[in-house]
């Protein structure tokens, strides 16, 4: 048997003999990879925008990359920069003439970059909202709608973002625009329980008693979803119908007595403003406010209603 070093020596000689050829193959492989990586400036641009590398984006554009290129899913350099919160890339693309109205994706939820900035959950709002304002100031269409009819103003109201809200209004956004289901910016603000946003919208002409497809009003939204007494007060003091009924014929007081986490101060306030404690709703559980409180086991609310004259027996047959 030959010593093992003879085998190693043989292997080394074979390797050295073929080193030149191996080096040649490696060089060809590297050259091919380089060409592949840079053969399509459009793809380079998308990758650079995603990473937030400004010089990389500039190089891709210098290599004739189409700034408005979208892949089969609708992804563009601008949409990627928005989702990643790269405001410096967004600014660069805007300055280079990126289309601010090009369709983003094909899901109908983000028809424009502005809608994407207001609706994205990919990055913190502390980054996406300033980007939204940057797009607005650059001339983005503030009246554009998603497939469901929701506007940028509705999204801003839902986010309780007063700065963007004010900017949108100043640029001509329709404060009373309704989605396909009838929702308005004021409904969104009321639903989120934000008193500052609600106040601003009311002061700028938002319709107080508008109804959506379920006959929900801003006040009903504030009571059932928002739970903020200050929002409820703002709406009532500015003319909200305290006896408005939704699709189940429930009034704001009905709903205040039936929500999962009732606010006794809202119940007291509505009663103080004249809400009918014996309002009847054949299609609502409990039939009237007292019944709703009893069904849900809300003893304190029951006491408040009884003190206000609620009747223990009622007839909702009519």
C-alpha cells in the first residue's frame, strides 16, 4: 500500500494542473452573473428602491431604467419605497417624474401611491403618513377612489391623522364623499373616537346626519364603536339626530345600552339630551334600552334608565 501522502501529492498535482482552467471557468461564471444582475435595469430599480439605496436607484435610472415600470403584480419602485418607508427614495422618484397616479397592484385597495401610503401596514405610520403628505404636495389626486369607493380623506380620518386631513381638505378633497357602502370621513372619525378629527370635519362642513347602507349615522358610529363621550357631545351639540335609527331600528341610546363595553357617561348624556328611554325597536335585541341593558346584565345602566322613567313593561308589537 502506498503512503497516503502520495495520494495527496497526486491530487495536488492534478489540481494545480487544472487551476488555470478552473480560474477561467470562475471568471466566466462571475461575468455571467454580473450581466444577469445588470441585464435588466428595471428589475435593478425595483431592488434598489426596496433596499432604500439612493445611489443604487440613481444608477439604475442612469442606465435607462423605466421609472414607472411595474412587474406583473403591479409593483413599482415608488410603491416599494412607500411600503418600506423610504421617504428619501420617494422624494427622489417624485423629483425624477414618477407617475403619481399609476395603479398600484391589482387588488383595488391601492389604486394610487397616495392610497397605498395611507393604507399600508408594511411600515409605521410615523413614516408612511409623512410620505402621504409628500405625495399630496407633489400633486397626487386627492379625489381618487378605491374599488370600494373609499377616498384618501376617509383613510386619513380613520387614522385620526389631522395633519394629512387638513392638507387633503386644502387641496380639494370632498369632505362628504361616500363610499359604495355610504361611509363618510366623519363616520370614520366618529367610529375611531377621535374628537380632534371629528371637530375639524364638522367645522369644515361635514354632514352630521348622513347615513350609510345600514342607516348608521356618525352619532351611532360614535356610540357603538368609538365610545368617546367627547365625540358624542360634539355630534349632538352640532345637530346630530339623537333619535336616528339604524337598519334594526335601534337608536343611539339602544346601542349605548348594548355595546360590549358600555360607557355609563354616554348613557347619562343621551338621556340628559332628551333621548327616549322607552324607544321601541322590534328588530333589536331587548326591544328597548332597558331591555338591552337587562339582556346584557348591565345593572348600573338599568338603574339609570329606571330613574329616568324607563318602563318595565312595554309593547313593541306595532
